[in-house]
C-alpha cells in the first residue's frame, strides 16, 4: 500500500469537476483521484481498474506489481520515496478530463 497527500492542484481540479457536475467535493475528489491513478496505472501496467481509499486528503493505493516496481526504480534513481513519485505522477494527471462542455445546461453560473 502506498499513501500520499492530495496536492492543492488535484484538489482544485476536483472542485472544478464537482462544480461542473453539481457534485460535492468528496465525490468529486474521489473521482479525480481515481481518474489520475487509473491514468498512471494504465500507462505502466495496462490496468483498467484501481484500488484505493481516500481518507480526507490522504490517498491509500494498492498498486499493481508493475507500478510498484516502476515507482521503486524511479524513487531510487531520484533518491526519494515511492509515495512521492506516485504523488507527482497523480498530480501530473490532476486536470485530465476537465471540460466545461460537460457542465449541465441548467447549472448556475460559476463566475
């Protein structure tokens, strides 16, 4: 199990996602974490599902063996923790799938 904290960038993306879809922040954050983890897992291992828990802003992810090995290699070469590497990759994909076109037509204005 690898744990890391949700970055402000990912949290902001979740707020935008939730606002556009009229979801509360907890549901939106869970969705954005899942999307970002899935992007990382899929690129490394080809996985189509991810297993994780979200406690507040802490993510606990059970990576595939392929992703765990990849993260360890990356961490060793940068002399940082595997959890930090995963957090950076997840943050990289924080804004994936954000699209204002998905906002419901009856949603109130945002600005």
